[in-house]
C-alpha cells in the first residue's frame, strides 16, 4: 500500500497492551492503493524471506504482504497502518488465511513505530517518504536486515538489487509493471581501524581510515609510512570486503563487523590466508 503520511499513534509488536493516542490525518488525504499480488510475491522472493524472518510492513493495508510471508514461507510479521478499518480488514484476512497466530496488525504511525525487530522491512510508499524514513531505518535495523520497496527508491542510496515485474491490475502509472527494490542494511564501518598482518614473515602494523556511503567504502591504508588507497571496498550486511596493492601483490580482507571489531581473514601477497582482526580506534561518523 502507498502512504505519504501517517497518524500520530505508536505501534508495537505482539503483546501490545496500549497505543499512544494522537490526532491522525484524514484518511481520505492519502488514498489506499493495493500492491498487486504478483508484486507481493516478487518482493518477498527478492528479499529472500524464510521461516525465521520477522517481516514488518509499513502501511499494511489489507495485510497481503505479511499474510503472504506467513502463509507461503512460515515467517512472522507485523503490519502497521493508520486507518482503523484497514487494520480490522487485515486482521480478518489473517484469520481467513489461517495465519492469525503468526501475524499481527496494529493501528499506528510508521514514523514512530519501532523497526528493530524486523529482519525484513517491506512497504509501498512514496520515494520522498522512503528518504524521510531512511535515517530511522539505518539507525534501528540490524546489519543484514533486508528492505524491500514497491516502486519507491531511496534517493542516493543505491539498491543492492532491482527487478521489474508484471503488475496486472495496477492502478498507478501508465503500464502494468512495477519496480521492486532491495537494500541490505550495511554495518557502519566508517572510522579509523588498526590491525596487524603477517607480510613476508613480518608482523606489519596497518592503519585503515575508512569512509562510507551506505554500502560503498573508500579510504586509505597506512603501511610503514606509505599511504595506499583502498580498492573494491564495500559492505554487505555485517560483512566487509576490501583490498589494496602491496608488496608486488595485494592484501585482501574480508570479515564480519561487530560493533568496533572486525573478525575474519586476510590473504597476503604470497597467496596465504591468515586470521584477521581489526579494532576501531575512532568513529568519524557520516
């Protein structure tokens, strides 16, 4: 469902006893537009939804995204919509589909809701709304969480995957086609890191000054007084990959980010692979 605004009421998952009440914009200001079922299917497939996923749908409408995720993949889910009648409809649809024990729908404000439980965040919103919500998504979702959007992009955050799918019955646009975008939430690795790598039989201290623009990385490696630019550097979820030329070959790094540590492996110019650890000594921020 496409939404450009939301009410001022907070939603929470399962065991929700109360919701913070506030004035909501008139429902007629934002028309309800369904995501065609083939697009729903494509969104969930592109996001790689599995039985252990928790799917949050922002602007859930009749509930079809969360319901399909539960019925087809065994996932759990939460749908948030500011229109009470749509929440009631989605709840009834979940009962009819036999997945009411796996999905919940609440009346709430997508700007205030807590996204942190989601392993998959799905929506059909305006691109401007996506960009407004982007800082919240990056702050609350864990690295590796997948974000999947029907038609709306994320501004200068390039998607990790994009597909165009048939959308029979689509009422928005001139063609019955939809674009589905996927982003994988990247770990935050910007900052200064220190590590020691065995090169040529010697323990070599390396400082990495890493810059980050979403999943794309840049920066400089300082090795024995030499300043060398990072190459092929990127983040995919909690995993970081980078390399730089050194000693007639290249040092190639890959590892998993956990707070201010990276643990993984490094391949040295002689082709050998060694355990690798790095410690962040300064977080430069965005």
